[in-house]
C-alpha cells in the first residue's frame, strides 16, 4: 500500500534522527562526566595551598586545569560540534559548571579576581575545529558554576585563617559578598532559576561562615590589643608557623 | 566584576524580554488552539463536516500567523531555538495533533512532518518543528479516534471504524520503528495501543452485526450527511 | 444557560485582567525589592552608612510608586482586597522587612505599622498593609541582625551588639503578647528566638573580653565611620 | 511599640474569633454535605426517586440554615469576604455539585447561579456565591453522571444516556466559551471531557444494540419505577 | 618531622586507592550506560513483532542481544575484573537490570519461559578472562530486571490482542501473574527492597491492565457466541488481518 | 539522681525487651501474610477454589498461632495494649483484609468482627482486634474485588459481578453510617467508592450484553469449575 | 451487618468524643505552657528571680488543674491511656522541661520523676507521667542552659557556669546509664552533649580570664541581684 | 519458574540469616562503643588518665572479639563483604574514631590503618577495614579535640593545645592529599577545618597570656595529675 510505505519512509527518517540524537547525547554525557571528575581534582589541588607553597601549588593546579581543557573539554567540544548547544544542554551542564568552578577558583587564588566568561569562551575557541561553530559556554552555566565556587572559597577562607592569613580571608569574604550582592539581582532574570535559588541559599551560608570566622579572629585579637600596646590587633599568633 | 555582571544583567533582561514576547504570542496560540479544538470537537456531534473543516482552516491560518510571529522573534536570537523551545513545546504538540486530525478528516492520510511545518509557516528559517514534538502531536491525535468512531457509529456511520482502524494500525506500525527513551514521548506512544484496541472493539461491534461494509463497495447508503464521503 | 455563561465570561475576563495588571506591577516590586536588598547588604561591608541609606531611600521611592499603582488597580474592585491579596503578600512581607531594617539603621527604633503604610503610600484607601504581613516582615527583619552584629564587631563597633540586643529583646517581648495561630507567622516568630540567641552570644563575646562599652559612656572613640553614631 | 502590639493583639484575637466561628459552622456544613451526598448516592441503586428527592431537600434546608449563619458572621467584617473565603470554599463547591445534581434530577435543567444562591440563602448581603466556586461545583456534578448512566442502564432505563448526553454536551459547550485561567477550575473542567466521553460510550452501547429510543417516542415501557419519568 | 612524613606516606597510599577506585567507578558507569542504551534497542526490536513476522523479528532481536553481550557486557565485565562486585554495584546495576530485562523479554517471546539467572551467568563466564574472577550477576539485580520486564510484557499483550492473538495475550497474563505471585513472597527477603516494592506496584498495575484487556475481548466475544451458533467465543474478527 | 536512673534503666530494658519480642513475632506474621496473600492471588487464575481455600486456611492457622503468641507477650503488660499497638497495626489490617476476602469466597457473607477475632485466636484476653484496624482491613479487602470480578467474568462466570455488587453496596452503605474522623481510615473508605464504581461497570458490561443472569435462576449451566457454586 | 456497624458507630462516636475533650484541654495546656515559658524566659534578662519564680508557680497551678482534667477524662477509659497518649505527649514534654528548669532555678537540683508527677497532680490514678516523656522533657530543659549561662555571665554572674556545668555533667552521666532505643528520645539525648560542650566553653571563657571563683569561696561580691544566691 | 524462585527464596533467606546474625553482633558492637565512648569521655573531666586508658583498652578487647565474630560470619560468604558492609559501617567509623583518639592519648601519634585493623583483629581474612570508613573515623576523632583542649585548659593543662594543634595540623595537611568525591567523607572532612580553627583559638588564648610553654621545656609545673605527661 502506498500510504503505508510513505509512512514507513517518513518514520525511517525519524528513527535515524532519534538514534543519532541519542548516541550524541550519550557521548556528550560521558565527556561531561570526565570534565567533572578532573575539574574536581583541580579544585582539590588548589586546596593544598598553604602560606609557603602557594606558587608551587597554584602552578600545578593551573597546569592541571590546562590539561582538563585540552584533554577533556576539547573532547566535549568535539562531541558537540555541529549540534544545537541548547538542545543538549542538560547533558553537558554538570561538567561545564564544574569546569567553571575549577577555572574561577584557580583565577581567584592567583589574582584575587573573577575570571570572566568571555575569557573562558575565547580559550574554548582555540579548541574548536575552525570550520564548525565553536562551543561557547552560556551565561547560565557560567553563573551556576560561579555560584558553586563560593563553597570552595569558604573552605579556602577557613584554611587561610588557620594559616594566619587573616587578610586573605577577609579578601575572600569581600569577594563572596560582592558576588552575592551582584547575583541576588540577576537570579530572577535567569531562565530557569530554581537550581540557582538553592545555590544562593548555600552561598549566603558560606558568606556567613566566613564572616563568623573573621569575627572570631577579630574579637580574640582585640582582647589583647591594649595588652600588646598597639592599636591594631596582632594576629601573628595565629597560624602554626611559630612552632614549626 | 561589576562590569561583567552589568553586561549579564543586560543580556538576561534582553532574553527575559524575548521570553515575555514569546509568552504573549504563546498565550494567543493557546487561545487559538482552544478555538480550533472546540471547532474540531463538533465532528463528534455529527455536524456537517464541510462547515467544520472550513471554519477549522480559518483558525489554522490564525495559528500560522502566530508561528510566523514566533519565528520572527527568534530570528534575533540565532542558535537559541532550543533555549526557548520549552515555552511553546506543549502548545505545538497540541496544534500538531489538531492539524493532523483535520488533515486526516480531509484526506484520510497522515500529515507528514514537512507538511506540518508548511501548515504552520515554519521550516524555512532556523525555526522548525521539532521532530519529537511532531511525534508527540501524532500520539495526541490518536487519542481522539476512539471517541470519534464511537460517535460516528452512534450517528449511523458504520464504515468509519474500518477506515480509522487501517490508518491507526499503519501509524502504530510506523511508530514501532522508533527507538524511544523512557520519556514523555514513549509514555504517550504507549497510550496509542489503547486507542487502537478501542477502535478495534468498535470495528468488531459493527462487523459482528453485519453493519460494516467490507470496504470494497464505496458509497453505501448512509443517512447522516457528508462526513462519510470524505476519508 | 448560554446567557449565564456569556456573563461569566465577561466577569472572568475582568478579574483575569485585574490579575494580569497586578502580576505586572508585582513583578516590578519584586525587582525593586531585589535592588533594595542588594543595596542594604552593603551595610555588612562597613561602607559609610549615609551613602547606603540615601541609595536605599531612592529604591523605596520606586517601590512606593508601585504600591500606589497597585492601590489604584484595586480601587476598581471594592471589597476585593483579600481576593487578590495572595498575589502580592510575599513581596509585601519582604519589603516590610527591608524598610524596617533601614528604619532601624536610621533611627534605632521600630518602624510602626502606620509608618510602614506611609512609606509605601498606603492606608488612605481600602488598600492597607495587612497586619500579619507587617508582623511577618518584622520577623524577616530580625533574621538580618545576627549577621549584622557579627560584621559590625569585626569592623570594630563593639557597641552594636548591646543596642541590637535591647531592640530585639523588646521586639520579642512585644511579639509574645500576641496569641498567634499555629501558622506561617507563628513559625516565623518561633524562629526569632534563634536570632535573639545569636545576638546574645555575640554580645557575650565582646562583653567577656571587655570590649563592650557598658552603655553609659556614649560617644567613645571609634574609627570605622559613621555607622556607629546613628542608632 | 507596646501600644501598637496591644492593638494588634485585639485585632488578631478578633479575626481569630471570626475564624473559629467560621470553622465551627463549616464543620457542620461538611457533615450535612456528607448526609446529603449519602442520600443522593442512593439514586445509583434505583430506589424510588421521589423519596430520595424529598429527603435530600430536607438536608438542603439544613445546609441553607448554616450558610445563613456564615453570612451572619461575615456581616461584622465588611469587605473581608475573600479574607476568609478559603475556609469554606471546598465545602461550597461540594454543596453546589450536590444541589445542581439534585436539581437536574428534578427538572432535567441546569441549576443557575442565581438559583443556587437562593437555595443556599445567599446573595442578598455581601456574602455571595463565588462564580468560580459555582463553576467548580458544576464540574464536580458532571463527575457523577458516568456512574449514574451506567447504573440506570443496568436497571433497564435505556433512555437515560441520551438525556444525560444532551445535557452534558450543552454544559460542556457553555463552559468552552469561558477563558479559564490555568488553575484548579481549568483542571476540573478539563476533566469534564472524560465524563462526556464515558456517557457517549454508554449511549453507543445502548444505541448499537437497538436499545435506545430515538427520543421521539416518550413513555415507552419501563419497569424500574419513577426515575425515568422525570428528566 | 618523622611523624609527619609517616603520615604523608600513609595518606599517599590512601590517595592512590581513592583515585583508582574513582576512575574504575567512572569506567564502570560508562560501560553500564552503553549496556542500558543498547538493551533498550533490543526491547524495541522485540516490540516490532506481529502475527506474521515473528521469527524474523525475534531472530534479529536475538542477534542484537548477542551483540550487546559481546560488545557492551563484555566491556563492563572487563572494567569490573578484579574488583569486588558488590562494592561498585550501584555503578553498574542500571545497565545490568536493563540487560536482564532485554534478555528475559527475548526468551519469553521465543519460548514462553523465564530465562534463568544461571543461564545468563554461564553465558557471562565465557566473556571473562579465565585468570580472574568472572562477573556473576547477583540475585537482586536479576530480580529487579525481571520485575521491569513485566512492563514490556504488558505492552506486548495489548499488541497481541490487537493482532487477534488472544491466547498469546492470555499466556502473557498467566506468566505475569505467576511472576507476581512468586515475587510477592520473595520481596521482603531482598536486601534493600524499597526499589523493588515500587516495581511490584507497577507490576500489579501491568497485570491488571492485561486482565482488563482480556476481559474486554472476552465479553465482546461472548455477546455473539449464541448468535454464531458455537460454544466458544470466536475471536477471528479481532485483528486487522481480514482487510489487508 | 542515680537511683532514679537505675530504676529507669530497668524499666526501659523491660519495655525494650517486650518490643523486641513483638518485633520478632510481627516479622513472622508479615511473612505468613505474604504466603496467604500469594495463595489467595490464585483465585484470579480460576484454579479450583476448594484447593485454594484449603491451603489458605492452613496459613491462617499459622497466623492465628502467631497472634496467640503476641497476646501471650502482652499479658505481662496489662493496660499497655495501645502502647505497642502501632507495632502490629499494619500487619493486622492486612490479615483482616485477607481473611475477610477468604470468608466471602467461602460464604458470600461479611466476616464479622467477632468472627475475625475468633479466627485470629483473640478477644478472650485484653488483646482484642481494634475496631479501626478491622474496618481498615475491610477497606483493603474491597480493593480486591474489581480485579476479582474482571477475572471471573473472563473465566465465564457471568453471575459473579451481581453478587459482588450486592455485597459491596451493602458494605458501603453500612460504612456510611459511621462518622469517620478525617484520618487514614476515612481516606481508605473514600477509596472504596472507586471499587464499587468499577464493579458497577463490570456488571454493566455483562448486563448490557445479556450475559448476566437476572439472579432469579440459580444454578444455570456453567463449565468453569467450583468457584461459581460457592457465593 | 447493620447491627454490627450500628455498634461501631456508637463506639467510634464515644472515642471521638473523648478525643475532642482531650483536644480541648490540650489546647489550653499548650496556651498555659506558652505563658509559663514566656515567664521563665525573663531569667535571661536578669530580672529579679524571686518575682519570676512566683509568677511561674502560678502558671504551674493552672497547668496542674488541666492535667487533673485530663486524668478525669481518661478515668472513663480504663486501659486506654496509651491509646490517646500521642494527643498530649508533646505538650507534656514541654511542661516537664519548664518545671524542671524552674525547679533547678529554685533548688539547684534535678526535679525527680515523682516530684514532676506531683507538680502536675498525676500519678495516683492510671494516668501517670510516661518515663520517656519525662526524660525527653529533661533533654529539652538541658537545651535552655547554654543560653542561660551566656546571659548570666554577660550580667556579671561568673559563678553560674561552674554550677550549671556540674549539674549538666551529672545529668549527662546519669542518662548515659540508660540503654536508649534508636528513637526520638535518643536523638534528643544525643543533642544534650552540645549543651554540655557549650557550657564547658563558657566556663573555659571565665576560667581562663580568672573570672571564675574556684567554687570554694561562696558569696563573693556580685551586683546583679538575687539570681546568684539561689542554686 | 517455580524451581528457580524456590532456590532464590532459600538463598535470600540464607543471606537474611546472615544479616540477622550480623545485626545481632552489630548491636553488641554499638553497645560496646557506647561504653568505650562513655569511658573515654571522662578525659574531659580530668580523671587520672591511666585509669581511663586501662578501662578503655578493656572495652577495646570486647569490641575486637565482636569484630572477630563478624569476620567469622562473613567467612561463609566469600566475596560478599561489601554486600553487608552497610550494616556495620557506621559502628566501624565510630570505633575507629574512639581507638584513634585513645591511641593519640597514649602515644601522641596517628593510628595507622594497619594498626587499626590489628586493634580490631581484622585484615588477615577477606574482612578488612574499609579505607573510607577509616578516614571517616579519623574525621570523627578530630571532632573530639576542641572539647578536649577546652577542658584540659580549664583543668590547668596549658601545654595541651600546642600538642593537639601540631597533631591536627599534620593530619589536616595529610588529608588534603586526597581527592574526595562530593560525598559523606568530604562533608566530614570539611568539619575538620573547624576543629582545627577552634584548637588554634584555644592555643592563641593560652599563648597570648603567656601560659603556654614553647614546647621546648617539657615537664613544666602542672597540678592536675598525670594526663599531661602522656602525649
Ligand atoms: Mn564544589
Ligand atoms: Mn522497560
């Protein structure tokens, strides 16, 4: 019957389309998982920082990050080439977010600034085959990743105080607060902000944890300021440096 | 930091604006769909088909105009079709089910993907008809048939079940060529089996009573008007 | 039957229109609240208070304008304030918490219900500030204080905990007079005691270290700007 | 501060008292609804209709008395109908569904909004029957019909499906005129089409077996009592 | 400091352990996803069955299943070799369950019987490197997979009725009921049966759906039994065979 | 202080011991229930009823033995039945549903509360069958009937739906007399109407096709075994 | 069947009535607890203790009266204490925490179980104070101490932490003797160690600063009133 | 089919039996852990350390015996260690934290994984100490230190904070070598930072007051007994 075979031709096309879409999605999911796992390793590497090994530790972290970019992000980029990025977003967003988290974490530790989306995206341009449209990370994934980095910054701040680097901790505190103040205005504008709203709550808790740690150091230091005959609290007693 | 976020704010406000525009068009699509659906529903009440079809085609023109507007809006956001896709997905599935049903009423054949795009004025630009939406729409269309044959038989049209059964069986066979994930579309497709079953039952009811023609002799006596002559 | 539904159609469209108008204003209120909130957050960073307050008051003017719009919309629906109340309730609680906190920063005193209505341009017409919304707003305001005192002390303002503690204790005592139902407001109020407890702990931390003034000697030396002189 | 909270205390106690009074009346309405519902349910068992109707009308008198009490309570709170509306909304939707079903049994016609208000003793004061509650009640009523026609046919009343089908089709058409928001009512209305579909199927069952009268010859033989003569 | 360096040595070992465990887990997850996707395809292939193409369709399905076993299950087996199977169970259970579902589905359609766990496990033995302990699917994963297959059997039964194969549908009905009756006794004995309890509810619903379909065919057929002058309902009118 | 806690220790260990003993018996009850349930499930497969009943009664003996053990344990804790009641409540509701279904299969009548107690070996001591557990069990039993009538009809027993319908209607009517609180039991009872409705539909399906006997002519020819002769 | 359900109706109404009576008394207990709690809370603000205690004892008299009412209601339901126990359990735990804290303020000693029963007018009849409720109440009491010592130290009472620490350590040690099940009480007890830890820290704070007396020299100078002299 | 399920039933009952045996041993481990914990807790009250350690080592012997029993049970299930692992995981983490703390008290050094296995009598067979459990146990141990140093300083042992700080800092540094997933262990490790911070604060408190020895001169004057001489 003609109708029947026309229908069969039509659905044969659709079957091919669905099969290849699924296969692509699977490949993207796998590439995204690799990015996640290796980005996490970079983050742990940064946390190995201490007062004295800063440059060395960060150098290694940065190299590791470059490796993630070249080995795993490039794979993701390759799998995605020629696809609508928004269509498969749910398949790769976890990896991309973790990558953003690792990259912005490294940058903050290095320079105290926020790594911009445009910088990341231009570094991705290099990975793409020139002939096809390159992967560009969208604002939403960037913001979701940036929201996560505040949790790592909180951990970092607590560690810095332990190392006696009070000012470093205060810089982190300031940075997280600034991020929060910027984001709070932007969140309702985001496409599907349920996930982000949860992250904002976590971020606020992180900020409060840092503030409480700074407060604690401050009052403890202030108690003896007069005793030590100086106007500024002396935090040199903090940290374990003096008995090592 | 501030500068970047300033820029993000602008970008997000812009895409928020796009969304707002889409929302407004989609609301209109939804209203038009309701009109179209309401109009098509009268086939269940055995009103003269030609009038129904004419009116329905009028509504489709409206919907087409709205899809053209949507496509226009999206033109300013190249590559972001799937970013906003969720905003009109459900309405598109509905409209596909309606125009495919209408098409069957008119021709007795399946509305192909390319034809559906054409009917909605899509496909030339970036803005196309997503295949999964098209397929879901076909499943929704299938859900209308059991009710349709019941009411046709009640109205005395004993030939309708056979035609519908042939069509649905072919459609079901074609669908089985697809490898679906465990998702929305598969659930909808699962429902098609039950539609098929129900139509078979009605066919059985008329057949066993000797009411059904055997399909060879077209144009047998029927008293309820012009609906039967079409498909 | 048809005539009746004709009439219903009109009435539903009317109230639908009202709702749509409200929605659009409430969206703007929410955005303004966000700006105001973002602005007030800078008190935790010990920027000069006067600048913060000035900017914040600007945002409040915006919000006020929006509430006047809301009241205007509601003017056409006498007796239906509570029909639509749920549509702006949450935003109103938020704005009350913000302006009450701001007011405390400026004056060290509680923003009264009548003052809140005035700040929002309400109260003259049917459109007032619901008491439970006002009270819920105060509970939300209370949630800000623990963080505030911690940051003030870090900035060297050792007198702040005592002032806040006195204020919160009074507020808590006043609330305890009320017989709250077992609902949302009651739960929020039950949470206030955790704020109180945290402020007590901060006060303890400065007191035991001899950092707190005893409240008798006003105007002791402090170097961190104008925040201290206000409350 | 204290004086303000003193005043709040009074106001909250007052509105708490109103709520308590409402709660107590609403509990009684709920119990009466259960009695009424239980009484109406016996139409599914083909008991003589006249007895059922009489008893049901007795229960309605009770409910009416309770609504008059509610209206009385609300008289002291001008403009606050919608403040407490949620407290009796669900029970009102139920009672509307019951009296509308009863009304159809008695007259074969739709219970109009004004008639419903009258049956419940409402409408003269501020306390009216909210339109959306009325409409929701009609949707609930519609849910009873599939079961009703099934049981009537089982009892040998083959004329019932046609009558119900005509009524439901008209009701459904009237509803389709409305532009419903995407809310509870809309969902309930969307469910009405399943009732319609089921009634169509029952009608199909009797029709295809030649059991249905064609509607022209009234008063054909039936043995199961007086239910058939009414609508 | 000695203590310090001893500690470092100790933790270096632990770090290696955790890193390799994570990598192995990732590989297993990926292999499991492949098994899932390809087992699903086998299931869809079986659903392409009709009254007339049965042998042909099943032959293809069986060949596809063999391919899944040889290509994807073998990969999973390879990744798992040398690991404690229970330790990584959560990483591979989805794939294994779907594989069981596909394999038992094929077998039922072929022979009307339940494919036993021991049969599956002996086929897996062939895939393993002889020197290392081979992967053996455990009872729990087998039962979870078997529970899922009833959903596919329900779909199959509805389709068979459409094709006029009433007896086939009744055989499926009987099979699903038997499975349910056996499982209901076993479920509380299973290790962590929350997941299985949910599946049992779905299974009961599937059984009821098949029963309702059989009921519907039966009463419809019975109405005309006297008319047709026979004792047994005549279902030959069901199915679309007669007008094609 | 120490002496008091010494004493508490003893008491807590004692009640902990009781709980442990109960837990162990309840686990066995649950397993027996599963066996009984699995055994009863074969009624859907139209196996000869007598065999099923015999096997089932064997399981009931086991369960009875376990309840006697429970009662024995509780004998040492006079007045504390309700202290531990929650530990076996759910299993008791299940067992009631099973033995009540079985009883209906055997006699066509409702298993009375006193009979249920007797079947479980209870009632003589403090340890009785809680009324709400009994009623909840009946609701669970009701859930079995829709599936049962469907399968009986498929097996050719066209008289079953009428019998079940009569039984369920009576049970439902009896339940409606009760003023249930707004709790678990009420919710379960509210669900019973769906069972009733489904059985009505099955009865409708056989009735409209002329398959149902009218109940007057008992003992008509049937070939599918002994299930039909019982109820 | 009808007779049995008739009887059930009576029994359910009876137990429903009991529950309603209990509910009404428990609501009053809850209100009294709020008053008592509010009154006791003022010890955190270093008001003269004697006034607080006197007022608090007044509230306890009220609560006692209510418990006597409860016991009276339960007298008519012998052996059913644990049936309704859940209805007042939470309030009882609260009241135990309050009277135990008050008792400590008055005597510095633990309120024994028998004393608690006596204070609440219980123990003579079947209606006693459940041991687990008593223990849970003590855990809740423990939660108050961290806040208490913080505020006492702020008020200049540096001797309080040591006394509280001794008391809490003893209480914690006594609790550790018990073999608690893995339930609510165990969780609450596990929380007690945080209270202990916090009190240890406050004691550390005063000790390291040389503010704590060593416990041997009673009656050292203090200026903040009579609170210090009591425990 | 039946045969296979029969076999499964046997297998599952067998593994259920294993689980039951494990459960019973684990309950004993939990009880022993409570004893051990309770015994170790007395170090916070500055009882003579030697007595504490001796008693504690006795409890550890008990626990060891229980782990040997566990290993014995598992011997019959080769390769299924991780099947049942969840059943004792939590208790193992606890016991590791306790023996590691004890080991530190005795030696001032970290209890290595192999040493921990040896102390629990494990490692020779298939039954080992899972590394993640060991690491989690260390995190739990770390949680004890802040409380410990606070109480040691209160008892006059000013040298303790420095020792603990050195140890915890090393441990924290070692932990940072690990790449953790976002799981339970990472969350516990995050907590270690706060313990470290708290110990630093105490160290700062004693240091700034000149109370801390600089670590070079061992054996400085202390009056509170033998605890100080150990680590
Ligand atoms: Mn992270
Ligand atoms: Mn499946």
